[in-house]
């Protein structure tokens, strides 16, 4: 399974953060991950990537928007 992973910006995506999701057509189950006060850390990125590898999208509506770019 191919995983798309990248930082999100307020300007480009409408929300700052990090997204990792399975490439290709869904639907996939969704999960919302909220980072702690230190922001998006390496551990946070690893967890998001692992979840994407299981076919879980961080936010299905956001991911659909990202896939159309």
C-alpha cells in the first residue's frame, strides 16, 4: 500500500498539521489525531504513518480534498 505523508499548512490546506493517508480510492475509516503542546513531533508522524498503513485516514473529508490536488 502506498502512503502519502506531508505537512499541512494554513495557507495551502486551511489547517496546519500533518497528514498521512493511503493513496488511492477510499473510503477508509477515519481518525482525528490532536497533537500535544509541543506540536507535531516525530512520534506523532510515525503514529500517523502507521495508522495510514492500516488504511485509516486522519480525516476522510480533508483527505479527499488533498487527493484532488
